[in-house]
C-alpha cells in the first residue's frame, strides 16, 4: 500500500488532530505550571523514577508524540500529491528536525545554568526564546526579503552570543562547563523522533506493512532494554520509546485514512476502540517483565499504555470533531492546536520575567486547590495569548 493511495481521499487536514493537539498542549502547559504547586494529589503529578506507576502528568508528553505521528502521513502525502520533489520533502524534514533539536539543546542547558555566568538565567532564557521567534517565525511572503533575513540573522546572532556567554555547573556548583546535550529536552526528543519516523515513512513511501515493521523494531529496542537490560542508544534518545510512540500515531493515521476513504465510520470507531484497549492490555500484561510502568525510565508498559490511552482520546476527537462537527466546543483552546509551538514557548517568557522581577504567587495560589486553579488559569491565558499572536501573524512555522 503506497502513501498516496490510502491518503488521496482523506481530508488535507484532520480537524480531530488539531483538537487533540490543542487539548494536549493545554494540559502540557497546565502540568508544567502545576509542577511548582505543593499539596496536589499524587495521581496528578509525575510518578517517581523507581515507582511502578504513572500519574496524569505521565500521559501528556507521550500523547504529544503520538499526535506528531498522526500528522506525519497527512503532511508528507500532501507534499507528494502536490508533486513536491524528494529533495524538497527531505529538506523540510531535516530543517524541521534541526529547529527542534536546536531549541531542545538550549532548553536542556537551562537546567544546569550557573550563577557564575555573565547574564542572570532569566535574561538568558528570555533572550534565547526571543531568538527562537526571530529565526522560526512564519514570516509573510509579502515581507521584504532583506528585512526578513536581517531578523533571522539577528536571531542566530543572539543564540551564538548566548552560547558564548553560557556557563553551566554540576549539581554542587563547583565544576563549570560549556553547553552540552546531557539529554535533548522535550523539543529535542520530538525532533529526533520526528526525524526517524518521517524519514522512515518517506523511504517506504507510506507502506503500511513497512511502518508496522518499523514499529516492531523500535518497540523491540525498548523491550530489549527493559526486559533484558541491554542498553540500546538510538540517536541519543536511547531505548526507542519516543520513536515507538510516534510510529503508533503514524499507524493509526494510516488506518484512519484507509477506513475513512471507504466510508467505514462505525467500523473505524470499533477498530480504534479495540486497538486502544489492546495496547493498554498489552502494557499491563508485560508490566511485571519489563521493569513496570515508568515514564522517567520509559518502560515498554508505559509506552503501550500511553499509546492505548492516546488512541482512545483520538477516537473521541474523531467522533466529536470529524463525525459530529463539534469543532466549536474547542474554539477557546483551538490556537493550541494550530500555533502549538508558539503556545509552548510563551511560558518560557512568562517564567523568565517572573524570575527577573522576583515575582512570586501568594501562598494560596501556590498550594492545593488554589494552585490547581491557578495552573489552569495560566494554561488558558497562555493559549489565548497564542491565539492573539496567531491573528497578528506571529506564529512559529516549525
């Protein structure tokens, strides 16, 4: 089965994916803000490293990776149908991955930023975020090219200067070092996973069997790592867990296209329900043999259970948005699905300015139900700001 064949009758953009992405990004902003709140129920937070469990927070990032996978077949097949050359498609994949890796690399180095550095960390954080906007904003085609290149060049200049001025330290603060990829950060993991999965889809021309084999291979890496304790480093993101989550999304997207092109709405919902439940059951089944459930250790049980949850949530979005046309239910948070990276980066400016001016929430907004409501309020405000910026044509194109 080729890529163009199953997807040629599918819509150019699935609104259910945008709705799912919007809901996921809203929850991601909420969870990130909630991380500083005390007195919240443990089931809402991330499970500890060696715990055999998972909380609500542990399902958010894997769902985003799954959504990345949902989008890959539609995006690449759309380019094929437009007649884009293989070189232009490959360049798009590489440039998008590169952007995510650069942003992830800078973000992860904030974790070890030293007070010995020339600039306060808050200033460094604000400047690199502004540089990301200057470099990767979706400039209008009508803008003068010289002005556009000057803005992009200015962004790169800021990143270079920030790299020169950077000083990091170990957890005891007594060993200074330059920027280094201790891990790739959230955006970096997305970048590596997207690179592998998009190129795999591109190389096998969207063949469904080929993508199943790829999923088995990378899921196998994950199983070998945690079942037999043989460490496999896949492009710096280790055990293949993130790639497996993206590939799960690719497979579901291909299956959706195949079913919808034949008009099988009810059958599609049944298959999605079965696939979601089967993935969760498989995760619970292998749980005792592969180091339990853990997001931090990226165990196979966690990968499969989160894949199953993501499939079921996507099914709900398909039913509500694609089948019942309830897009308006998500209108308030829709910018989080269409200007996703913009919404993700806004909190870095927020936190940077908070630290720069030593702003602290009052205690009742930093604890328990007050903190819970505050984090939801922050998430909605960030998304609303993202929507405002999108209307003003300020939106990252990555």
